[in-house]
């Protein structure tokens, strides 16, 4: 994977951010989590291998640029989640979650099980709760995935949440579903291969066949089907 900083410099870069944002005298040195860092990079590389965008995957070479905020958002989540999975001090994962929320207003806890392959586009104001997610998941800015009475949605593969959409409660969202901007799905199942949107005049939820055009612009078709 092509890193914009060396692994050591990236470890120190994130460590300095954490210690600046959270000056609680519990200094963090991510260099002490070298094996976790390697696992994180491997997970990101696997995710980005499926991307079409050249900023993520160019000529078969995956790219992680710490100054490209969408990539850095994904990196911080993967790092926090990997630390949690490997049983590291939960305070470090908590600070990474908080840092991601502070820098990007992206709210997704480190113990949420996002899939191995996902894409966050302009993740400002997006909150992803502890739903069941599958690969090739896409979320744009202002999205909400949340619970109702403790029940979270379940997503099939290749679901796209466009800007300011929400999925709340006990919902089963089928494969290849696209939920249009400013559309809310509340405790309702959506069948596969469906585009969901609100009628601009009545506000009624409309379902029609989905062409999944945006997904094909994000994920490589040979790996995405």
C-alpha cells in the first residue's frame, strides 16, 4: 500500500493528534501497537482494492493519504476497530472514535461492525449505529442509521445511503438497495434491487427498480458482483 507518510511517521502523527486533543496526562504512543497498525493497514488495503477511484486505487496500487479527509476518516475508524478487536486498552479506541467525531463529525463507535469493504463519501454529520452491515456499503454525508426500542436495521450487500437519508429501527434492507437523499426508512423492509425515495409532493415513500449506477462508480464490477 502506498502511504503518504511512513508507517512510523503516521503512528506519530496520529499519536500527536490524540495527545493534543485529549491532554489528560495519559499520553498515547501508537508505536507500541505496531502489530495492530499492520493489521489496520492490511484491512484498509483490502477495502481500497475494491475501489474504482484512482485516489484510492491506481494501477493496482492502493493509496492512503493522511491529508485526504475521506480516507483519513476511514483509516481512523479501522484503527479504532482493530485496536478493539485485538483487546487493546479501550481508552485508546475511545479517543480515536472521539478524534474522528471531532475532525469529521463522523459518529461510528469502534465496536460497530462495519463490513470489510465500505465507502464513506463526505462523511460530515453521518452517524452509523450498531446495525448489521454487509460488504460494498456506501454512506454519504448526513446519513443516520439508528435503533428503535433497541432494534437496529439489517443491510444486504451493496446498499447505498445517499445524503441526509436515514434508516431507523427493525428494517431489513435487501441487496442492491439505494436510498435517495432526504429519505427516511422507519421500521420498514425494503426488497432487493430497489430505489427508495420520497414523493416531493406527498412525502409518500416510493419504491422502484434500482439501476445501482452510483455503486458502479465506486466499486469494481468484477469484485462487486
